[in-house]
C-alpha cells in the first residue's frame, strides 16, 4: 500500500506542478490524468491476480479426504485387521467367551477342551459409512462385516447393515436394550459376561431432549416364536461436563408358546449403565439388567429357556446380570482393565445354568496410533441348577491394526 501511495503522490505532484507551469496546456494535463487512470487499473488487476493465486494455493494445500460415489454420497472406509490367539487350560469348545457352555466336571468331552492352543484372524472387520444430504434431509447408511459367520465361525457375517433418514434408522444394528458404551473394556471378542452385543433387525427413532440427553425407541425382532416385535427404549445422559455417561434401558416383548395353544405372557427387562472418569487416568464402568422371559439379548443366556411350563400355563424365568470394571491409563500408550461379570437366575429356573461368573485382567499397549497389542487372563465359573460346575481358565493375546 505504501508503494501505491508514493506512485499516486508523485504523479499527483507532477500534474499540479505542470498545471502551474503552463496553465494554457490543458491537453498535457488530460494526458497525465489518463496515464494515472491506466496505472491505477493495472495495479488493481495485479492485486486481484495475486489474491486469487493465494486462494488457489490454499485450496491446493488443503487435504482432501473424501471418497464420493456416482450419486454424490460421501463414503468413509474403516475397520481393522486383527489376530487372536488363546491358550485354554480348561473351558468351552469355542475360542472366545462362552462361559455358559464350558465343560462340566466329569463330562466325557472335558479333556478335549483342556490344554488347547487356538488362533484366528476371523475377528477382522471392514465397514463403510455413507452420507448424502438430499434437499433438506440427511440420508446415510452403514455396511459392516467380519468373518465370524457360519457353524464353524469362519465365513463372512453381516454385523451392521442399515440406512438412516434424518432421525430414523431401518436395518440391523445393536439392540437398544444393550449399553456397549458403558461396558468395561475386554480383549475377548465376545464382550464381558453381564452385557451383550446382539444386533437385531429394527426400526428405530432417535432424537435429543437437550445437549446432554438423547433417547432411542425401536421395534426389534425378538424370539422367533413371538408374533410381535420387541419394543425397546434407551435414554442416554451425559453428566460431569462430559466426564460421565448414564444409560437407562427398557424392554417389552411377547413370550408365546405355540405348542401350548399359543399361551402368551408379557416379557420385560430394565437396565442401567454408567461410565465415569473421575480423573484423566481412570475410567469406571458398570452395567445392571433384570430380565424376565428372554434368552436372546444378553450374552450367555441362550442355553436357558425363557419360561417353565406349569400344567397349561407358563411362568417366565427371571435373572439379574451385572458387570463392573475399572480401566487405568498408566501412560498414553499403556492401559489396563480389571473387570467382573455375573448372571444369577431366580429360584424358579428349572433347567440349564443357575449362576455364571467371571473375572478378567488385561493390558493394552498402543506403541503408535494404528497398532494395538493386548494380553488378557480370564477365569470363570459355571454352575447348573443340578449343582454341577465347570471352569473357564485361559490366556488370550491380540494384535490389531486399525485402518
């Protein structure tokens, strides 16, 4: 700007001095005025060109991380490659958390579950998120797979498959009755006892009551014998300026027995969960559920029936489930979790498991952002209604690369 001012001052003084020197030379004055106007125009053009060049350079330097489909949807690819290995002193036939089916003492097949080394990469996960604002609506979707499908847990399996339209979701995703966001960290792929990761087909509506409070209501697929879908709801509330989270959940569903003249009872469930960070290094987690007439939504309940038959009537079976855990971060790269979970059935339970419990201790190491290595020790006990017992005793290690 100083250079421009000097130029105009110089030309202006020249014009004035020339006018005083020869007031009878209007032609010369007009010529100088014309030259000043041309110079001003040239400087403006150069200034605009320079600004445009700066903008273009800024745009070129800005990273572009978007992948667009033909229809203009923004696509985000995510997932991880994961390798797991486990040495099992005693336990179940499967590699991951199956405390409900560990071999009982004096079972003929107990030896086959002892002193066994297993490994797998089937927990590897790949997902795609889609987002496409159309007119005044936000349209999105998700497709996520792993390789834990089939009888032998080694084929492609659909985990999450759904589409969203503003606040609505249609498809398959984690049930509202579960609270994975308040579950303590466990290296085991099957999640801790007392919680769950069941993904069901559903229609769900989500909205916020305020900045810290969000609710979810849905109709989900329940047991295959039921005629009606299960109704679920969850309320999520952030507290302590985001350092804490509380969830409250509810479940209502039909429990129908086709072989008993379609006898029907109302199954239900309630749940509470908490995640709290009292200090930066420590995270506390807790989950509690009481369920009546269901063996689908929570982990390790599928071996038990939902009801017992009394003459021509049915009586629903109830149980309590809870999980507790504490995660401590020793350094930015190293953290450890100590946890405990349990399921206790009411006295009216006449078959299957009566009490399940397990504890675990793990260490996770992140040398760099995309890599995670972990080791975990798990010990659990299973007790049936007949008083028979079985133990789960194993060490697991894991290596994961996030992409």
